[in-house]
C-alpha cells in the first residue's frame, strides 16, 4: 500500500499533492496533516481537494474519483418541489446566518452518529466566510432557520460542503434558489463532492477526476463577477 504523505502544518499549502495522486482505496484519500488556514483551504479547493475527517483523526485531504458535480443549467426540479417553491412557505436568504448553518449541518443525523464538521472545521469555514470566500443559503420559516447549505466560491465554481433540513423540502428550496443565483452570476459548475441518489435526483452527474481537475483549473482562474458579501445581491436577485 502506498505511503500516505504527512504534511507539515507550518509549510506552504503548495506541499499538498496533486489530486490525481490520491489512493484508490479508500477512494480519494490524498494526504494527512497540514492546516485549515484560509490559504490552505483555498489552495486545496482550486486543486480539487477538500478536507474530511472527524475528531479522532488528523486533517485528511481527499480528491475522489469520480466526482459528483452539477451544472447550473441542468438542475432538476420535481413537480412537488416546484409547488413548494411557488407556495413561498420558506423565505430564502444568503449569508445572514452562516455560522448557524454550519452548526446545523454538524448536528447529529438520525441515520448516522458523529459528524465530520468538527469545531476546528467550523471555525475554519467561518474564517473563510469572513474573508468573503464561503457562503450560505438559508430557508427560513416564521423567522426560524429550517434548512440550508454552505460552500466555497472560487472563480466560476461553487464547492458545496453540506446541507441540512429541519422541515420537508427546506434544504431543496434553498438549493434551488442557490443554483438559480449562481447561474445568474455566471458560475459554471457546482461541486457536490461524492455521488448520491439524492444529488442525482437534483441533476448531479459523475465526472472523472482528470476531467474535473482540468475544468476547475480554468474556471477557478476567472474571478470576475464574484462578490465578497452576497446578502443584498441575492435579495435583489430574488426581487427581480
């Protein structure tokens, strides 16, 4: 079995190996160690790599093959979801409760124990949000946060991290609004990381890692149109 590279947290993020050097088993495991400082995270995402670990592990970096992605123009919205959106039972906002969204995503789920969104991860992504690189989309009902998602925006790529829902379709409504907004703001690709039936139902497809890495290398280089804070712009978008 190939030896897993151990990364020095004080080093430059350039020591992170290329994603195409990741292991086949477990699929996509690339390296351990390093740091969750903003420069590390942004370098990793630009190169198709993301952190994923729990409290009992060191920082682990992944670049799975295949990769689940969604092109904004290919979002699938079921009839029932269209009805839910049209009912306006949820008010969708952006970047008004980023930390709360991350906390809700980290909460234990009925179908599994524990979480990979550790306190260290939470703090790291909140720092990215403060820098204008990480964003949330939220579903609210009666001023209560009931669903949402968050991720990292670089160039024309939105790297989705996690979503949660406390009411039926709350996260899907937020996701549909997010995709519409990202499409309108010239984003070309949404990274969904790992394939799942839920994501396929929304239009996600699987892309071979080599093609994914090639595409994001181009899309992440174009920073035109990115906004540091999305709250007001997203609200204007919904009103137009």
